[in-house]
């Protein structure tokens, strides 16, 4: 197996989430912390890494990034908190409910 790729979620100072992927998680985090990352994280420093997953290929990491970017806030939080059993329920149409916050 070659060098791994990562999909990651950052929590920004304003409580928003940033989803990205990289082949060097440590270096990418240093970029975000230095204000050299994405425009969103630059505007909402400091950021903290709240979740990441390793993948064998960049394609897999990018596909997961795109998938998670489309999720509502409540579903991202279920993933971050390790409530994997809730992910399917939160995908169902109409699962927004009264307590589900829009992104």
C-alpha cells in the first residue's frame, strides 16, 4: 500500500464545520492553523480537528469528502460523535425534525 489519504472535518471558531481531504494530515493541519488553508478556515480561526478517516486512494478520500460536504450539520455531528447507527436514520427524507440545525 502506498501513502494514505485522509478525509477530515475541522470545527471552526464560529462552530461551523470544514470538510477536506489531503495526503498529509499533519502538514495540512499546520497550513490551516497558520491561516494558509481554505478561505473558510482562514476567516474562522482557530480550528480544531474533530474527525478523520484514512483511505487507500485520493479518489476514495475525495468521494467521502464530497459526500460529507452534502450532509446536514446534525448528520456531520453524528459522524463526529461516533453515532454511526444514526447516520442511516438521518439520511431518510423528512428526518430533519425540529432539532436538526441547517448547515
